[in-house]
């Protein structure tokens, strides 16, 4: 298989994988990551549903020993309007 064909196949595989991820699946994955890190399920659900929250920043703080409640305060978005994930 030539390089152009291989790149085209890889792009179409990647596009298919991305389109298979539904918003509900993404929110569920975000929630489970937060719960696994020690966050209460209700709090994790609220944060997972809001795209303004930087999941990786939250998890990094928690992994370094920061209590989940404090990590939430540190990473809190500056605006009040929630944004669907």
C-alpha cells in the first residue's frame, strides 16, 4: 500500500472514531474519570456536563494530592454561564 493511500485510510479511520463519540459518551467518560479520581458522583456529573471545566487540570491537581473540592475551586471557570459538553 502506498503512503498516500495509508494516510487516507488513517484519516478516515480517525474521522469514523471521532464521529462515533456521542456527547453523552464523552460526558459519561469525563464523569467516570472524575469519580475514579475520588470526586463525589454528583459533583463529578455537574463538572462533566460543563465543557468550561478543564478535566485534565482537575485530574492533575487531584493526582498531586489536592482535595477534589479545592481542585474545583482552583480550576473554576471565570464566567457564570455553563456550556454543554
